[in-house]
C-alpha cells in the first residue's frame, strides 16, 4: 500500500522595472494511486482560479498548475539609495495528497489565481469547488460529480453517472452520455441559464423553476397539471399562504428526481440526438 503526499511552493525573484509583464508560472504534479485500475475520487478546493478535469486512459492523477499572467504597474514606494527589489510576491502554493485512491488538492493562494488542469482515470468521482476568477469544466468522466462555483460557469461534457452542480453567477451546462437511473440530480444557478442534455432513454421526475425565464424541452414531459400548489402555515396567530410555482413532470414514466432552478435565465432540457 503506497500513500503519496506531494507539496509544491514556488517563490520567484523578479528584477524591478517600472512596468513588468509577468509570464505564467507553471508546475506539474504526478500523483500515483494506491490501487491503479480501480475507481477513486478527486476533491479540489480553490479560492481563486479555474478547474478543468479531463478523464483519460492513464492510471495516475496528473495536475498542471499555473498562475495567471498579469501586468505589474509602477509601485509608488521608492527604494532607498542602492536598494533593489528582490522578490515580486509571485509565489503560489499547491498541495496534493493521495490515500487509498482518494486524492485531495488544495491551494493556499488567496490573492493570486491558481488555474488547474487535471487528468484523471475515466472512472473517477469528483468534488470540485472554486470561488473567484474561474469556470469549472469536466470532460469524459464516469462517476458521481459534486460541483460548486460562485463567480463562474460550470460545463460538464460527455459525462456518465450523476451530478449535483450549482453556481451563483454563471451558466450551467451539462451533457450526459449515460446516467445513473437510481441517483437524484440537481442543477442550479442564480444568474444564468441551465442547459442539460440527457440520453433519450433517461427516466426522471423533474422539478423545474425559473423566476425570470422560461422552460424548454424536446422531451415529451408529462407535466403535473394540478400546479401551482399552495402551502398554508401559521405562526403566532398569523397565517401565510405560499404559492409554489415549481413545474413538476415525468420523463419516460418517471424516475429519480432531477431538480433544475435559476432566477435570471431559462431552463433547457435537451434530448441527445
């Protein structure tokens, strides 16, 4: 049994100039799995930067990390005579830890965007999270996906399995090659559209809501005509009636629940051609 722990911290010295174009700083980590050939999981947690995960035919986890190039403007702090700047504050910190085919990747860089492109074996579950300055994209992966973003889009392509994905500011798009017909799924954003493509054979109970948009589908969805439903509650002698404007329906006679929600945008449920 082999457990791997890999840590990299880069700190580069930059020569002082009034205007400096900084090239991207790049590094690659190769993380071997304890039991190659078996399924595993990847957990990535970023504060700034994009996450791009691709399933491939290899056995290792390959992480390409890069900082974003940016322009450095004139610093108003003037050095004392004979002094020069040695460090430009251009460091970034990435850790990757593997135990029993479970891989955790984390960046300690709060100010600088760290962008990750990660190759994983195709049968791998993912838990991905970022906050600022980046989208999350996943391609060619089979497994359970849990995807969370704040200020960026989410795009899942050629996926097999199940997904729970949510963002706040960005579109959410997913294309499934096949689905796990026993697992509920959810897709939501606050500011953006939700666009999901399923195989024609998918079975689902859909729960849909768009506050400032419409719902479109080329599936023959059996919509529950009894909507909207009213919920009545009482508290401290006061009564409240809430009208539920969710749309409920079934695809191919129903199955696990698939929830889709957006506030500002439309919802598209597409049938794979």
